[in-house]
């Protein structure tokens, strides 16, 4: 079982059923052993495990069964959530006797009740030999007809020893059921007792051995195995039996036998005298009773013991079926509580008044650490072991029972060190201590040293559309880091940023930080203190000098801080920490021209500036120096419950001036923040469970006593203060109080919420020097309330802030609208737009919004594909005369409908426009036609455009060329390029890129490469841009032309566009598809930012190259990095699960795709799931999955099932899949060929000839295909 920081896996270990020999004494014992039998499955996903009665056998066979029982527990009891790695082995049995306590038996190894020791060794050897042999022979398609008359009963002794018989039917007949006997169904646990399976092929000796095992296992008073000759040459088998029962018991005891040493075994000699036999059995009984007394009690709670006693009281006698139910009940509790290695291995003291349940609970004996390189090889690690060891929870240390919750906590704790790229926690049986668990922790370390230099130039269009540098001054960032110094998790991180690297003094900003954890020593686990020191130079826009809602915008004031900071953070618990330290800094206030600014200013009615505003610094010179102590106490008890934050958070911060610096500043600043997230409906935490309803209560108080510079005044308003107001828009004061409440109601995996907020300066604004609140005409208090719906990243609000929109406020509103649009916050754009329009209408009646607001809002609708909001804005335009005649608004409407796929609506807007004299309007409709595959309409419109006297420009020509290129008609596109030249326009980079893009999208890769070469030959006139490079790379990726792909990569490096998101994403995709996964991963790790497309390409590349676990781990990293997966992401990760055999992980991800991420399954997801289940041999489950599909299965779904049936020899299901595949794709012979191959493997040559005749009669043909082979001749 491997817990990893990337993901959780499951891999079941096939194990055979248990076999023990039953003693005939008064007291016996029953052993419970793990089995992966597919007949029954226990609730909660735990496999059923068969029981067998223990009696005498050789002690050599009993050695080591506890170890294998533990390995089986690690494998079978993980409930489908973990990668379970185990190794074989068995361990020995105890002692017992028919006269008394009887017992023993470890796993299936030894001893027990009726006759002493052992017998189980044969069971464990069957798991590795017999069971496996049966499976191998069963899968063989070579068998012999029985040659007997049909429908006669055949004793096994009458079968031929030279034939291989195929079993077509297996039944169980309970002779004691219902008085006269009855057949039992597959749900009967006795089905686990046999290794025979319908469809398997067995010899006579194997069948007799199976009967001998059933007779000797002790589960039955009588048992027989009888065959019946079938007309098709196969045999049907019936197991008739009478279940064994023991005397009633009134007490139940559970003991932990995990680390108990094995007692010596004395072979039971049949030649003993009666007295010697009695002495032997008494000694066995005394030894067992002594072991029971010396065993540790189990952690099983009293309520579970009470349930077991209730089960025993309801039944007059103890039966094998009752023991199985007891075992399931006990193991269910262990597994539900996270003790996934716990395993019931034996029942002792049967035929007495007390049943003893022996459990191997999974005691941890030691913890091992293993470091791996990128290829998985074991290496010597850099990190010192005590650094990791101190992060382990107490329950994962030796002496405790392994718990999966502790394993997850260990993952979380070790991952918080940020030293490792991959972490695995693997429990395995201890080979030196039987019944013990060794916890293996495998780690892949991150590179400790890294440095990066990123530069950038501003590029603007120049002559003839050529890109031109706006400035020769390069800007950029130099960053470096050295982590895990000396293996002690110490680090140095630094960065320097400037817009002019050639003269960085203009606006240089930097930060250098050193972190020294474990200040009191690594071995001192009672204290966890971290020392951190940093020097910095930062610049921020001050919200103190911001104009109020009723005045024009004030000139901004920037606050530069340079200095150093040293502090110590002491972690009391993982939820509470205390930080204290010293800060020394120099503060400089500057205006827009980067000059020192001593006072705030505001606009005068005459157009000038009033410079008599509040002083910006305490000294009045624009420069302050000060030193102060800083302390912070944080208590954070929040947790995620099904994706929602629940709990409470408290933060108290104190800054104490030391009287050192400009004008000897002495002050005490203090802040207290309290936030509580209340789970209103007490929703339980768990995968797949709904979101809870949450009430958020928030309060914040801040105050200052003593000297207070203006730049440190507390401000009101902004996204983290009172929503609906800009930063500092309500005021700046010495004291503030903010209270807020928010109610979040879950609706279909998202939240609808309402909030109420209020902030006040408590009348302290006048106590700030210069009174910035009064100077900038702010009120000092305000409230807001609103409603919202969480729609992924964008959010739509409707709310009210109890204000009206004055002209000055309209200007501020327009600035916020434009700023949100530039930052890509399109949801905020729509919120601001509809709020502003409503406020304007409320204060002035029908007032036209600011002219630029409508196009901005329509662009947001186009980005979000929000047709509903777009139609609302369209209605607003029609009701406003000035907007209805605005060509810019009409063009934005046309573009919105076009990008939302509504071509008819776009044309209607165009036809209804009052004036169409601007080429921009025509180009917008031309782009609509070209985008939606209507190039002829675009060309006709361009001709019409010329007919009314409007001359097409370069944009017009490029749109028409792009339309035909995207439609796959590059010849026409080439002719249009010639016409464009005749019209006086030279093809630019857009023209070439559109033609390359069209060829790639239409799979005309040769033409795309030819166009790219022609573009390069054109030389300085037109050079490929980043868009061209990202467009041509798929042409090399899809035909594995890595040679030319590398050439384009080299050009991208020379052109300085390698690190651009589109180019680097295309390069990763190209190398991954060409099989160069390491190169793709190198580029991927270097990328400063990654899109969902980039993550998808890398995950697909890892999956297709066989690195399936790394692919799933990368998906987990994608989620932790905050990237949002789409339907292609889940196709990639499900493909990885299928190729890697990770069935349970795939099922978990399939459910999470719908429940947690809202991605509706597509046919490719269904095909992946069928392929996943089919490769694992779970064909019935795969077929049931297909039948439950809400969509009609396509050829890929049925093809995946047919291929799996062929691999696993399920002819009946293969015929069904082939018939469905022919119905979906009647002209493709592939389905018939696959079915023919499956029939041939099963030896059905007659049916093979029928399929071939069907192919000839229907004249079916295989689809043409080809492959690319590169030789080095």
C-alpha cells in the first residue's frame, strides 16, 4: 500500500482460498485467511475471506502464516483506495487439543483446535503454487470432450486421467437446507472454498485434489464432488455438503497475536498410546491457554464485541457461516477506522463456552526511509533523516498500530516541508518479526539549487505590420534559490526585478530571504521555532490618498519601503503559531513622476492641483526612517469539508515603535481579526458528499496609540474590507471596526450566497495628521449588502451599496470596469456593469451608460460565452437612442454573437445597423463567417463591400484568406493572396500564420511545413511569430517528425519566444507525442506558467509512454497548483489509469470528475472506463457500465470491450460486443477480425470459418492505415 503525495492507488493481490484440517476433539479452532475470490464482496469494498478449521499437521508447513495474512490484509483490506504492495510468506501455528482450549493457528499456518499444529502451510503454498497453477490452466483454451453419454452423473474416479476437462457449471447443494436440501447461490460464502471456476480447464488429479481439500478443510461434516456430462462435451460440477457446527458459546474474546512468538511444535504420532495422546492434547491445550492469557487485548471497542455476542446468542450453535459473519463484522470496524492492515487470522476455543478471535492488527516495528532519483533508482539522499522523522505523527511510529489516517497525515506533514517532488508511504510485512509492519517512506528530492533570468521587451506593430521594439531597454527578473542547505531544510531565496536591467537604479525592487528552521535543534521535538530574516525593497500604491466618491480622481501616491526584517516563528501546534521580531525600514513617498512627494493633492475646479493635502510622512520630508518590534499570534482551526472551509480563525498583531528614527516615532499599533465558518446543517466530511451550508461571521478591529504616519493609517473599503467600495474609498483613520456576515447555500455543487458588511472609523479620522478622510471628501463609514452565485472562477453578483451614481462616481465606476477587463476578470466586469446601470437608472431615470462600458461588457460576455447577459445588454442598447446609433456598440454586439456561435443573430445586428460606412463593421461580420466555416459568404461580403465604395484593407484580406484556409481550401487561399498583392497589400505574419493554421487543422501537414519554409525563405520581410511557431509545431508532433520540430524549437530560442505560454505548451506537446518524454518534462518544469492545455499534453505524454503513475501524480500536482481540469484532462488521466492497471483510482477519478469538477462524461471517458475495467479482467462490470451509459455507445466503447473479451477469452460477451460494433460501423471488418481471433484462441474453428465467410459475403474491408518508420542507413 503506497500513500503518495500525488495520488492514491489500489492494486489487488490474487490469493487463493484457505485450507485447514479439522480435528475431531471437543475443542477446535478456525483460521481466517485473506482471499481475493470474486464470488462475494463484503460491504464497504472489503473482500470476503474464507474460513477453515485448524487441526494437526507438520510444523514445517505452518511457519510464517502471520506474515502472509498481514500481506493479504495490506492487499485486500484497503477498500480500493491504495496501492497495496505485499510479499509472500506464511507463519506458524499454535497449539491446541480436543480436550480443552484447543487453538492456535496463525493465518493458515498452524495449530489449532482439535489436534494441534499446522496444516495451514498447505493453504499458503496454494496461494503461490496451486492457485496460480489453476489460474494458468483455466485460461488455456486446449481441452478435451468428456466422450460420455450426455446428462449422466459421473463420479470423479470414473474420469480419464489423460484428458483435460472443461468445467461449464459449478453448483453448491446444501443437504441440510430446508429439510430436503437446496442449491445455494453465488452469494453463499462457501463458494470461496473452491478454486474451480466455470470456464476453467482441469485434469482428473486436480479435481480429486480439490475434493480432498474440501474433505480435509473441516468446514463440512460431509462433502462430495460429482460431475455431470453436458451435451457440448463439458462437465458440470455439483458440491454437495453438510455444514460443520460446534456447540453454543456464550462469551467472545478478541486478542492481538501480531508479534507473538511461535511455540514449538511436536508432530502428532498416530502410533502413540491412548495415554500419550491424552497427554499430548492436554499439553497443546495448556500451551494455547497460556498464549491466550499472554496475548495483548485487541483495540476492538465494547460495542462491537456486544454486536458479536448478539450474533452468537441469536444462533443456537456456532457454525462456519456464523464465524465468517463475525470475522466480517470485526474487520469492517478495523477497516472503517483506518486500520487497513488488521486481519482476523484464527478462531480458537471452539466447542467451548468462549470463542477466541485472533487478530493480527498490524503493529509497526520500524520505519525505513528510501531516497530515489528521477528514474526511481535508490540513491543517498541529501535531507537528514531527523528532519523527516520529526514530521511523522505519533501513531506511525514503532509500537503503534498502522492506521491509514496517520499515513495521510504523514504525507501532509512531509509535503509541507516542500523538499520533495514525490512522497510514498508503503506499509509492508516485516520479514524479521512475524506479524509486524515496516513503514517504508520513499522520497524524491527536489533540486536544491536553481537560478533563473527572465527578460522582456515591449513589442509594438511597426511599418507594414512588422513587430518593432518599443524600447531597447530590457526589463526582467533575476531570481535564485538554494533550498535544503546541509540537508537541514534551511534556504536562501532572492529575486531582483526592474523594468530596465541596463540601468536598474530607476525602479529596482528586490527581496532576499534566509530561513533557518529548528532553531532549538532538530532532535528537540518539544519546540518548533524557525528563524527568518529578509531584506527588501517594495513599492505599493497607497489607499490613504484616494479620492472620495464625490470628487475627481486624485493623483496617486506610491509608498516605497526598503529595509530588513528578522523574526522567530514558534509553532505551538499545527493550528497555532507565534511570530515576533524586529523591523527596520526607510519609507519614501513618491508621485507619478517618481519624485519625492511630501503632501497629498487633489484636483481643483480650475483644473489645477491643490498641494496643501495631508503630509505623506511623519517627518514631512517625504522620507521616514523607523524601527519597531512586531508580534503576531495566529490560531487557525479551519479545515476543508467537501470543498468548503469550516472552523474558526483568530489573528492578533502588534507593532511597537522603539522611538528610533525620524522624529523618534513611538507608537503601538494593534489589530485583531476573528472569523468563524459555521457548518449549519452539520454535513459530514467524505468523498462524494454534498457541500455544507455555511454561515460566515467576521470581525476586525485595528487601532493605534502614539505617532501615526499617514501611509500607515487604517483604510476602509475594498475587496477585503467593505465590498462594493474601492480601496480606501470610505476613509483613512486611527481606529477602524469592521463586521460582516455571509450565508452560503449549496445549490448543485456550487454556492448561492448573500452578505452584509459594515465598516466605521469610530470617529477617529480627524486624529490622523492632515485628516485625509476630510480632505478627499470621504464619509468615514459605509455599508454594503448583496447576493452572489459562485460560477467557478468568475462570479456574478447582484447587490446594493445604498448609493447613487453621481458623475464623479460614474468616472470611478468606468475605471473599475476597464481595470477588471484588462486583468481578465470578466465576471467582475458584468457585475460592475449591471450594478452601475441600475444605479444610474435609479438616480436619473433612463440614462445612457458611459459610451465605453457597453463594448467592454459585451467583450466580457464573449469571453464567458454568456449569451443571456449579452441579450440583456442588446435590449439595453435598443432602448437607448444614443447607443442604438453607436457603431462601436453595434460592432461589439456583432462580435459577441459571432463568438457565441450565433451567426444569424450577428447578421441581423449587421442588417439593422443605421450606418455601415466603417470597414471595422464589415470586418467583424467577415470574421464571423470565416470563423464558422462560411468562407464563400465572407468572400461575397467582401465583394459587396467593394461594390458600395468601401475598399478592403489588409485586415479584410487576411480574414477572407483565413476563412478558406480554415475550410481546407488552401489553393483558393493562395489565389486570394495573389489578388491581395494585386490590390497593393503584401502578406504579413497574420496571412502566413492563418494559412499554416488552416493546413494543420485540416491534416495537410506537408503543405503546412512547405508554407512555413516559404515564410522563413521570405527572410526579413516576414518572420514567424510566436503564434506561427505554436501553430506549426502540431504538424511535426502528429507525424513524429522530431528532427524538424527541434529546428523550430531552436528558432524559438533565437527569437526569444520559447518561454511564451503558447510556444512552450506546443513544444511540450510536440516532444511528448514524439516519445521524448524527458525533454518534454524538462521544458514543462521550466515554464513560468502553465495552462490547462499544457498540463493535458504532459499527462497524455506520460500516459502514452508508460509512465502511468507519474501521469496520475502530475494530475494531483495540477490540482494542487490551482489549475482547473477540463474534459481532456480526465481523458488523459483515465488513460493513464487504464494503461497502469489502476482500476480503483480510475473509478475514484471518474466520480470526482462529475461530482467535484462538474465535467459531464463524454464518449471518450466512457471508452476509457470500459478499457480500464476490461484490461483488469472485470468484463461483467465493464458490460454493466456500458448498459448504464446515458449515451449511445460508439465504436470506441464497443471496440474496447471486444478487445478485452479477446484478451480474457470471454467468447459470449465478445460475440455480443462484435454484433453491436457491426451495427455501429457495418463497413469495418476490424470487429469481425477481433471476434475471429477470440474464437480461434478458444478453439472454436467452426465459428472462425463462419466469421470469415461473413466478412467475404458482406465484402468488409479493413480500414487503410500506415506507420512511420525511421531508419539510420
